[in-house]
C-alpha cells in the first residue's frame, strides 16, 4: 500500500456500503443538508437479482429521496404483479404437469385492492436489485458529486467522544486516506463494520439452503398467468419445490426475458455446491431437459434469520443487512434497510443541525428493533408455512415416486366426494399464505415506542388480524394516515407531502388556530423546523375533500397532531388546551431530548 495522495476528508457522516440502504442514506442526507461521504468496497452495485419487492412505505421514502419516479418507470407493470400462484410443476408429458393448483392475490392486487389504495398514494412496485441499485447510484451521485465512491474499502475505524476516524483504501489506486466523521452508518451488509465495533449476530432460525439461478430463457409457452409474479412449482417429477420469478427487463409476465429460479436443499447437502448438479436438478424438476438456458450466475444462500446483538456502538450505527438478515419470503429485507435509514437520517440531521440532543439517537434501536424482530419472525413464518404446511398438505414429496406425486395432485382436481376434504385442506393452506402476500399491517402499519414518542394514555386499538389488516390511526407512534388534501384552487396532493424531509408538522383541526399560533411562535423562538396547517372539510388552510382525514384524525376540530420528519405521529391532543404553547414545548422537548422554552409572548 502506497502513501496517500488523497487528502484527509472531514464530513459529518461516513456511510459504509453502497447497496439499497447506503444509497438511500446518501440521498436522504443530501436532502437534509448533511455533508457526507459514501464508500463501498465493491466495484459497482449488486450483480445479483436478489431483492425486488418495494412496498408502499418504501416507495414513499424513495420519493423523499427523489428517485421514486424513475424506479416506477422501470418497475414491473401492475398487471404483472397482481398475484402469486401454485402449480403442479412447470411442464411434462401430460396436461396435468404445470396445471395451476390455486392463485392468490398479492401486494394490493396490482392496484385493485381498495384497502391498499386507501393506505398510500403509492402502489407496491417490483424492480430487481440489479436494475434498482444503478438507478439509485446515479441519483445519489447527481445529488452529491464526488461523494459516492465505489471501489473504496473501509479498513480501520476508531472513535472517541468527538467523532470517528476511518481508514479507507482506494482499491484501484492502491492508496489510503483518512476520513474524520461525526458519525458512521454501517450499511455494508455486515462484511466489515460490525466486526470493527465488536457487534455480534445471533441466528433466529435456519431452515434450508437455497441455490438460485439467474437465467435468460424463453418460458412463454410453458408458464401461464401473466398476472402472476411469483410461481411456486411443486414438481411431480422430483417432489421438489421450485420458485420462478420474472426479472424483465423489458417484458414481464410469462414473456419475461430473464428469470430467477430458486431450488431448495437440506442444510449441508453437498449437491447444492455443484453448479452442474444444481442445473440438472432444476431441469429435472421443471421438466425442461432440452430447453435452452443461458445461465448468468448460480448463487447459494441460507434461509435463515440473523439479528445483531445491538444496532450501534458509540457513534457508529448499523442499518440493513449489517443489523438484520432474514429470508426473502414476504420481501421484507431491502425494504427494512431503507426504512432503517429513514428513521436514522432525520435524527442525525436534527443532532448535527443543533435542533436535538445526541440522546435522540438513542431512540434508533428501540424503534427499529421492535419492527425488525417482527419482520424477521414473519419472514421465517412465511417460509415455514411453505415448507411445513402447503407442501406437505399438497402431498408432493421427494420421497415419493412421480406417479405417487401425481396421484396426490389429482386428488386436488378430483370432484370425488372422498377427495373433498383433501382439496379443501390444500386450498386453505394456500389461502393462509396471504400471511406473506397480504401482510399489509406488517409492511405499512408498524409503530414505534421510544423517548421520541409522547404517549397520550390511549391503548392500541384491537385489530382482528394484526398481520393482514392495516388500520390507520393517529395514536402516537403510528404512521401518519394517508388522505388526499386540496388547496383553495383544488390542487390535490397526498397529506404525506406536507412533511418534507427534516421538518416537523403540526396538523390542527379546522378550529385549532390557537395550536397553530403557539407552534409558529415556538418555531420562531427556537429555530426548529416546524410547519403548521389547519385541515378541515369546510374550513382550514387546506381541505379534506373526501373527509378521509376527518375519519382518520381521531381528534376534534380544536385538537392537534404533531408529526415527526419521518411521518410518524409523535404527539397529539384530542382537543384544545388553555395554554397550547406549554404542552407543545413539552412534547418537542421530550422528542428532541432537550428543554424547549415557551416564548415569553406566549
């Protein structure tokens, strides 16, 4: 290693890792006015078509980052991601092979599910990581020229009470330089940063090993159902479950040019380590012995969940796979990492800009850990339901002959009275996988409890299905409910757009001018980034044309809600207060971890 020719760098935040979480952190920090540097040891973005599902909450965050529209342009068309389905393999000597067993809607049914439409201005999107991350990288580089550096590897890291000192190697030039930062975001997938700060990981469950093939192939004559995104194929030939997902890039559905194919093996099965064996197993299971396949890459990974013992050490914070990894069932991996940085970056900005005490950063782990542990558990349960409920109930097994597997499958399609119970059990097991494809409350309705949330003494509402049913609420800790809001000229926008990055918003009822005046005075006297607005159906600064907000706000016309920069409700008052400045100052002080004085004029 030669001496450095790059001068020492001094930034507020060093981001280590250039995947989805790290790139989102860079874009958000730019929007928040925070000087930062991103380094990634990898030469470029991911070459693997791994994560692809982008849920509604994630798309809202990516809109904050300014990259959502270009992602939407490249995403799978809604009509091609409306469902998931289970089949009797892919093809074979008779029409029974490849026959559909059952179809279930997934992720808002391509925009047709009214409950998903009511939750957000964004639909669920789908774009493979190999196509997503280059878009994010281009945008991050445009926002912060020279501040996104691939091929630059973190090799050492020390910290004290004032900041962090990192050693970075420019791998192409083979030179080292030093970065001085106030804080570090570890978004490197756990490769380096956790080890440097002494963080360990605990396994929550290890189910199986998976081999994944990324291929170019023409399956248009074999695959059915253009509205199906993920195909679960229970092979009569081998009794093995195979998963197929189209990857585009220009055509989708059964006409997709590229696909990923997943095949599972028992833990420590040596067959999974041979590329030739994996390809042979896939061809046998799908019945495609002679179909041309251009194999781009075969990778192996474990179906397991792993959680860091802590998400921070001093001034270093872990996000994404550096803090948590779990199975892809449910599509909660990449989205969780993006949601991590959404929670963390506004807090870093508030501390760095002098609006909050460093204690605000202590709320990152308790807020995120609760939802991340749930996501990890849900991902495991989704996988277990495939392996332990659906597949055994269908009755297809590698321990049976091809004819025995076909006999089990025929019982599903038979209308014989003696097969009715079996058919009902299979269809029920498949319907139960809505726990994966319709886990709306897990994706969108997750809530926070921490010192940065001021409870109001109310209990969480009863939910008849806490996995599948998202019920909007303004209870402190809940995400801001969606509603369409008009100005006087009828210009319409989602309520979330009233909360730009880095700013708090006080939403008062139509008769809540006293709250608004108190908030304006607090903002003026403290310099806090706090906006105010009255929203009502007939009266206000902005208007609720469909009374959606009135239905969901859970306050009276003279009440108020304080929304954090990440669009989570931080505090609320159902009605008026004799001295509105006092409770507002108290709430902001508790959230920001420092005293907020009531202005003398108040």
